[in-house]
């Protein structure tokens, strides 16, 4: 699924389109969830490495018309 970044975060720019990363995150999503108390998601620009861990509230699902 594709998402629009709602606010600059760790090198991602507001408005950038990213996709959910399905590779190994080595527990980083869970570590960040424990540390922040917020749901996290691993995303990348193309679904491949490198990935970035982002709080879910900073992502908005896109529709084909809005991409």
C-alpha cells in the first residue's frame, strides 16, 4: 500500500509518497513502538532497502487519484 508523508520525518519530506516495507526490520518497529508508545511502520520509497521507521499518524493512505 502507498502512503503520503504528512510531516518531514527522518529524511522523508512532507507530501512524499512511500510504500510499506516488507523486509526484515530487525525489531526496529517494535523497539520504536515500545520507546514512544505509538504505532510505527517501516516504509521506503520503493518497497526495498533502505527503510525508515515512521509513526503511523504521520502517514496517510493514498488513493490512485491522489498519487
